C-alpha cells in the first residue's frame, strides 16, 4: 500500500521515473542478492524497482511495451506454473547427453551444449505455457469473472476481459 501511495505522488515521477534510477536500483539489488544482504533491504529494493518500472517514461518504458515482452508478461503465470513439469524429470535422474552428475543443480555440461539445452528448454516452456494460457488460464479467468466478477465491479480491458475493481486501481496513470 505504501508503494502505491508513493506512486500516486507527483514528486515520484521526477525522482523515480528515470532510466538512471532504475539502473541504479537494479545494480544495488543485484549486489545485495550477490552478497546475501538482509532480506528486509532486498524487499525494499524490489519495491523501489517495481515503483521505477511503474513510473518510467523513458527507454525502459518503450522496451517494456514491446509486443514480445507484453506477450511473455501475459503468459508469465503459466510459465511459472509449467516450469516444474519440464524440470522435474531431471531431478529424478533423467540425464541429457553430455552431462556429468545427477540431480537438479548438480549436472555439469559444456557451455555450448548447455546453451542449446537452455534454448530448447525456453522454447518448450513458452510453447507449453502458451497452450495452458489459452486452454486453461483465460477460459478459467473468463468463467470466474462471469460467475463472480460482473461488469458492475470492473471495466473491460483491451481483450474484452473484465478487470476487478482492485486491479483497476493499480492501472498506470494517464
């Protein structure tokens, strides 16, 4: 709630809406994570990073409005849920050609082979997530909005889906 109140302040745009501040907070966050700084500080940095992304009007804003990144954002929850189905067989002993070691995080592999496996994994994850997004997530969201949401509690988004009132409050300023 505090981050939202900061977002609503006009002074926020002058201080945090710049690409430089986002870069600085990103570097601080990576440094804090690398050196194992207290989680309380990391949480504050993540909140500041989200605040910067929300109010940014510079190059970062144009990059994040890219159609590919917007699509990945749409299917991101499905990606989060589906990644375990692609990872779990390897933690149970399935081995890729050219790997040494058993278990997740314990396999060693040459960089070039690892890069190819990573690309195949990401493509498979996006494909599986796309299927689950369109076949499960969107129909369920529409059902829930139709059953419990209703037009009186929110307005439609660009895809014709109902947005709950709480989400409308968190939409970017115009």
